[in-house]
C-alpha cells in the first residue's frame, strides 16, 4: 500500500531542508516490518510543493509502526513542522493491474 501526502514548503525555507528531515526519519521508519521505501517528488513548475510517498506491505504494518512511539522519529518530525504544511492525500492499495508497454517490465 502507499501512503501519500502533499508537502508545501513555507517561505524562507527550502525543499532540501525538508528532504534532510525526511531522509533521517525514513531511515528509522524503514526498519519497521513491512516498510518498502519512501520517495519525494517535486511538483513540476512549483519547487516548493512536494508529493511524499511511503510504501508498505500492508496498512496493518504501517498502522503498527505508527502505534509504536519512537522519540527520535517524533523529534525529527517536530523539527521540520515549523517550515512545512503537510496535507494527507490518502492511503492507496497496490494496483490491481498495471499496464506496461510491450517488452517493458514493471519496476
């Protein structure tokens, strides 16, 4: 499953500042069972808007990780909070089907 949210960088800050916190928190979160990786993407034409994607084997595993308080992760997230606005987009199941051009493999 994928947990997707939009990140808007506030004036006077950079996407790189948020990316630093994102990577530090993700390195810890990715140690949880079921974690499959994270991605940040810049919006075309708006470098201060990002989409963040966290991939998990299941919603239950993601929820279990969220239920375990990790003070180090909480501090990293708290440190980034003043310079971003985060809006959850939603939680999505892995696709039921993927259509790829002939001869290409799914990543």
